[in-house]
């Protein structure tokens, strides 16, 4: 069974950068659609970015386009989320998730469709 472990979170000033990692074990990543979600206190979990299993394309929430970049290294079984120009509203717990999903259109699938989740890593953007 696929297991995911996030790392790389922390406290950063506005305008700063962080790179999150999601390490997988128990199964290869090749045929999984992988997504990053985040959840701020009192808010619903929202999709931030995903990489589709069927075409390798990445999709981003409008709020992070141009600032975040997601990549995957199937050989190392690691997925990354490079976050630049961070803003206070990016604060939250970031989760990676994986599922066998074929995307028929550019979008980030709903969280309810993902069966494998990491434990999350806290990202705090504050001065």
C-alpha cells in the first residue's frame, strides 16, 4: 500500500520560498495522479497543484499560479512543491495525496477522490 510522508515545511517571511517534499513508499508513483492540498485553520482543504498520471501535466490553483511549481521524480519516488513569493494567505498544513485518477480535463481533482494521504507539514508565512 502506498504511504506518503511530507517534509520541508516551516516558518518563512512573506516573499520567501520553501520546497516541500513528499516521499512515497510501498508502491511506485508512476501510475498515480499526485496532488498537493492545503488547509488553513477554519477553512476547507483546497487543492493547490497536481500532476496527472496520464499525461504528466501539472495544474495549479489560480491563487498559486506563477508562484508554485510541482514536479515528480518517479525513480526516487518523491514529489516536490517549490513555493516562491510566499504570502501570509499561503499559511496552512500542506498534504500530498495520491490516487489512480485519469484526468480528462485540466483540473485538480477533489480531495474526496484521493485514497492515500500523508500526515501533512505546516507552512507558516509571517513576519
